[in-house]
């Protein structure tokens, strides 16, 4: 690759054709789902590229970028508000993901080196195709040695073996599904759903679950009236056993990949937490974050009295994938779940959702997200670049005597 600019201290004047080529490549990158679903990443990358093309790379300092790009005050604390560093770090990861896609090898490369805010531009190499090797091309008396070719072949095989053994290498479709989460330098947030505290829930007695009596409302403005019995037996300290099973599967996956994580309940998770790292949401109807995220999407959760169903925006009148909560639970024969992996436009963080209409669907979603065999089959039916796009999968599972069966994908959407 021919490097147009390799140092922040060099003042290399770009000619018009080079500027046009770099700007064209920049727009191509920013139109990719890795960038277009965010405002911060394109704004910063575009600013860095334009200032560098104009020879103003000395201005590309953290404080200046915070003021010019993100509207911070001139004297803002860069340690307390590392928006520039965090955004630049995410840009570097997304650039790496972009050029990792098949077919990008011949494109002009825009890079952002670690520790620097000055982009580096590399033109694709243009080497003449080698002519055929014949005996006439060798000097008289020389023999063609096979040793260099054997050495090269051995190195290639060694590298291929290392790539296969390396734990981060995306061998399966499941690895590619989780790559945007695992490749992040941040600790993953696992947010599990909870039942609302019945003593202060906004639901009416008719809407509350019938398995436990409804606690009396505590005194206004005080929690003194909540007893330990109400807190632990009727309150939001409880987590559904089905969600615990799914949570165990997901934490096992993260541990196997060497990825650190932290656990939060739905009620203790703030919007700031959601913006701080990649997020995995467990549960649906008991997790407001899941309902908020999936609400505007093609597949979401809907309710009418005791009927809950998977809503399809393309066929909103259909209730084929539904569960009636008024039936005896041992009569439930089928449940449904939604698996979502999306760059949340509100938090600008990669978010994965595993939630069912009942706990059986949530278990099936967790099983699907941790077993490579399931996604390998589905990936063959999805677009070739699905691993770098937003995904929704609708999962169905048979329920027999209170036990969920294997997950099956009954619908999908990639955008």
C-alpha cells in the first residue's frame, strides 16, 4: 500500500485527485451500518479527515475536538468527560471491522492509529501481474529451488493453524454474531428483567399477577411501610428462574471468550449504564429496556388483556405467535421469543436482546445464542454481510409439561 500520510508531523500536500479519492472513500465508509446508525462516529471521523486534508492536523487535539465536534466548554475536564477518547476508540474498532469485510482489499484505506487523532491514508497497491515462470527466465546453470516455496507454504499453514486456535477468531456464525460485543474494549453489561414491586406498581389489581396477593401501597414519599416480607416475597428483588438459566448460559459464553461482564437488574440499570458499554438484555415483558428498544422495530412484543404476542410491523393484525396468560401453565404447548442484535440508536452501543413471551421462550433464546449449531444453519439463509448489520430473529419452541424444547427460527429480518 502506498502511504499518502504516515506521520502527524509531516505536512504533505494532497493533490486534487487524492482529496477526491479520500473523500469518496470516507462517504463509502460512513454509509456502512457500522457508522451510519450513529451521529458521533461519522461527525468525528469526518472532522478528522477534513482537517488533515486541509493541513490542519496540529488542531487535532483532544480538548479542541471536544469543543469543536462535541460542543463541550473550552475548559471542560477531559478526564471526567472522555468523549473524544471513547469515540475515537470505537471508530478504530469499526474501521477494523469495515476493512475486515470481504471485498474491501482493493479500497483506499483510512486508518486512525492508536494514540493519535490524525488519520493515515493508504492507496491500494497496484503491482504488475507476474509473468509465467519458465525455464527460459532462469539464468543458465541455475536450478529452481523448492525450498523458498516450501518455507512459504509452512508459514501459511502455521498462520492458519494459529488463527484457528486463537480464541477471538470468528470460526462459526455464532462467533460472528457476538464479535461486535466481544471486540469492544468495554465490560459487557448484562441487564436482567425483574417483576415490579407489587406494593408500588402502577398496575391495577386486575393487571397484576394472580399467583401472589397484592401488597398495600406504602406511605407516600416514604419506603418505611415496606416490610421485609413484601420486599423479598412480593417485590422486585425476585428474578425469574427462566431468566436465571438464560443468564447462566450467557455468562458462561462470555467467560469462555475471556470477556469481562457486570450484572444489573432492570430496575437498577440507568440510561448512563446503557451508554457505557455493550449491553445484553435478558427478558422481555419484565424488562422495560427490552420493550423500549424493540418497540419501534419490525418485531416487538404486544399485549391485549391476557393475550401477549410477537407483533410484526409488516403484518400488524396477525396474532399467530401468541400466548394466553389466562390458561393453566401446564397446558402451554408453544412459546415464542425475539433475539435482537442492534446498534442502539439511542445509546450508540451494540445491544443484544434475548426475551420470550414467557420464560420458556427466554430459555430457548438463551440456548440459541450459546449453541453454534443453531446459528450456523440460519446464517446460510441470511445476506452475506449479515454479521455487520442489525438482526432480528423470531424463535419458536415447543413446551411439554413445563419444559421448553429446541429453538427454531420462524422469521428473520436483517437491515
